[in-house]
C-alpha cells in the first residue's frame, strides 16, 4: 500500500496570515531566539516568553486554514493509501481544516507543567501565575519544543519514514534538524521525494522534484494529481 509522509512548515500557514520564521521580516528578525524559544530564555524571563506565545496563540486562533491546508485534509481523507502529516507548525490549522497531524514541535493550544510534565488545554493567555491543574505549581509553559529540546514523536515519525513510498516537504526552509533530515531517511527507504516551497531551499537538491510557488496554488494542484484528477 502506498504511504505518503508529508512534512509541513511555517510556509504552509503564511497565506493564512501567520508569519514565517526566517523570511525577511519573519519572527526571528523581530525576536531573539535565545530570549523566547529556549529553556534558558524562559528561566530568565518567563513573562516575556508567555507574552510572545500569548500573541502567537491569539494570531493562530484568529487565522483560518487556507487552500493548502484544505487540500492536505482532502488528500488524507480520499487517498487510497496512508497519508501521514508531520508538522513543525504549532498553530493547529491542520486540525481546523479537518486533517490529523503529528505535532513534532508541540502545539500553542496546549500547556505543559515544567514541574510534573502534566499537559492540558492552554487558556488563551498564560502567565507566571497560571496553575497546573494536576500539581498546582505555578510553572506552566507553552507545550512547544524549544531550541535545545527534543522534538516529540520521533520514533513514530522515523517508523513512518522507513515505510513511506512518497515524501513531501511543504513550506519549510530545511534549516532545523531533525526535520531537515527527513528527506534523507525517506531516500534510504527508497521513497520518491518532492519539495513544495515558495523558493528553492538549502536542501532542495536532495529531492527528486520541486514545485515552486505559493502553497495555496502548488499544494491543491499536487493533491489533484495524486487523487487522479486535474493536473
Ligand atoms: N508557500 C510556500 N512556501 C512558503 C510560503 C508560501 N506562501 N511563504 C514562505 N514559504 C517558505 C519560505 O520560502 C521558507 O523556505 O516557507 C519556508 C519557511 O521557513 P522557516 O521560516 O524557516 O519555517 P520552518 O521551516 O517551518 O521553521 C522550522 O524553526 O524556529 C523554528 O520551531 C520553529 O518549527 C519552526 C522551525
């Protein structure tokens, strides 16, 4: 049976109005990674980190899935084989489009207790007084994976990659490992590989083919092809 593994990144949600990280004017041009996306930054100034993620949680809640999210949900529903979506995005837009995704970098909509590891649905705004519903500690953090931390579900993802027949990377710059190495794992498995991105990336050469353009255009066309419809 065919098995498609799709890795998605911030470019998929760009046309929903959510900023990417490394494009001109992106999030990492406006904020220092070490301040807002590391455990050390959170230990130094948790209030600043909460403010950053509160704003992103609100933006994500106000955004809507775009045609690319919708097309991937359609592919997952209608494809005769298995379609596994692995996302680095924390915005929840795959689910709001009706798809299921493996969240390797966590989710803005979830909170994690730094004391007892309990996870729960995050309130719209969190701060240093937000109590853990399990242990009552005031050590709530966003359940997102920061630099220096291990991404989630890696074993499950590696198993999927080892069995996939087609691997697609959509809207990700290929700068952050381990996700940037997934194409190599898929190649070892003998899979066909395709990159869909606004522009060529650092790792474009690893792919058998490339589709350049905005995701809202390239992804529905690619899905149509896979489902045997228009090209
Ligand atoms: N359609 C398709 N691709 C696009 C679009 C679009 N409309 N807009 C931008 N892109 C592409 C950019 O050209 C870029 O290659 O999306 C990519 C976004 O790259 P990054 O900003 O680096 O985002 P991402 O790859 O998801 O980042 C990976 O880095 O900081 C961390 O944890 C964060 O999950 C994130 C990880």
